[in-house]
């Protein structure tokens, strides 16, 4: 059986993707900061037949990252790492002139440093997998200048570049950094509380784009949902 680590799995896209992978026969290591929401995600995945290890903790904690990789090893290895956990840095978002520096540092730690740390821990298992893959969650704010999105967008731009370099350095892996588009999530509601999100996709509606990547295994690159077959070069 294939094994995936999915961070930020207590809600939103992380929970939806975990459920979909479980339905396809994947075993899972799930992470989130909140134990209650994480256990709900784990139970939903187990109900679909998956073996699931749920570990509540902070991805900025090296010991927690090592625990996640050790759990994957116990399940038999690691075929997919999904770096989904992220924070905004300030809620609601504010212009760069008002961006709290402590919040920006926190976002850098969660959105950039932690994914790199988890990747470093996971690389030996990913390299040993028959078809190892890494997915990083990007954003259109990484490539487009939106008012108030500068701090968060900067962290996602850093993750994009880091992913591109990883793809060059690890040609035996598939490395995809994916812009899922606007989604009806708690994070987007916190970022822009006055926005009407009724017309945006739910996380479940975006998940098929990620499954398509796993099915078709296109070249490493940046992809956008809902049409991930076309890389944005």
C-alpha cells in the first residue's frame, strides 16, 4: 500500500485530500495543530479503509516532524509528502506597511522553514519509494500582486522557488507545487472576512486536480487547479 503524509489535515483541503486518498487505498500520517479536528479527519479516513496515524503538533517543531516521518516508516515507507499546513501571519490580512513582523516571521516558519525541515526528514524514504512525490501548496498570491496579500504571498513565492530547486536536485522524484485557487475555507474567510465566498470552490471540488497529478504523474512543475494537466512555466 502507498503511504502519504498530509500536514494541516484537520480541516479544509488537508481533510478533503486525506479522505480522497483513503478512498483510493492509501495509508496516511496526518498532522494538525488541533487534536479534535485531526481525530475527526482520521476517523473519516479510517472509515474508508485506511490505516491512519494522527499526530497533533506543530510542524515548526523538529521533534514533531521526526515523529511524522517515523510513523510513515512504521506504515511501510513514504510515497507522498503533502506540505499543506500554512498560516496567514495576520488575520485579517493588512497592507505591508501594517504587516506585524512577528506574524510574518511566524508565517515564514510555518509556510517555508517547516516544509523544508519535513522534506529533509522524509527524503530518504521518498527516494526509496518506487514513485516518490512531493506536493507543496502554492497560491496565486505567490505570482500576482494582490493588495494585503504581500506577506503571505511572499512565503508562498519562497515555497514555489524551493520546490523548483528541489525538482532539479531530485530528478528521481515528482515535485509539484499547486495553486488550488480560491477555496471556501476558514483560512480564506479569516483573510478577507468581508468577502462573499459562496461562489468559490469547496476543498472537495479541488481535490480531483490533485488526484489527477497522482494518476498521470506529469513532469515536476507548477500546476493550477482545476486544470492541473497544464503546467504554468
